[in-house]
């Protein structure tokens, strides 16, 4: 796995997003790819099939908070009803953002029940 220097944080604004996430079991390592666990906490990717949300900026133990650098945007609304840590998508017929059920258009991940991290390609 490639590790990235902390200077990656000095990229011009508009080229990514910084997420502050609570760290799950086993912690995270600076420069490693990070995924969300089933509780919506950041953990190191540990399999080639993991879906990364970004790269950890620091090494942080379980229960702490880590800055994750990613490519996307964060949306929050009290109208959302997500499962924390779930993949998100939109329905084919309505375009409403919801927990992704292996059909429709995949969009990103639920950071909490009311906050979505939408991954975009720039």
C-alpha cells in the first residue's frame, strides 16, 4: 500500500475534502487508505475489496478523531435517514439519496444517520 506524506494536506482548496471522523477498533495509520466500519467509524482498509473513503492524515487510536482526506462533498440534512457506515445511492425513478441496495446509482457513504459523504470524480 502506498503511503502519502503529510504535505498532501497543502493542496489548493477545491481539490478535495477533509473529513473529521471518529476512529474505530484498532485505530488508523497516517497515509493509509481508510474505510468506514459498520458503526460509521474510520478504520484502515485491510482487504483489496475494501472501499476507501480517503487517506488518514495522522495515526490515531480507537476512540480518537482523525482527519481523512478524500475527494467528494459532505451533505447533511435532518430529512435523511441513513444507516451509519452504509453505502449510499439514488433510486432510479426518483433520484432520492438513500441506503444503497445494490441497484440504482452508487454515490458514496453515510457518515451518520443524517450526514452523507458523496464521492465525486473531478
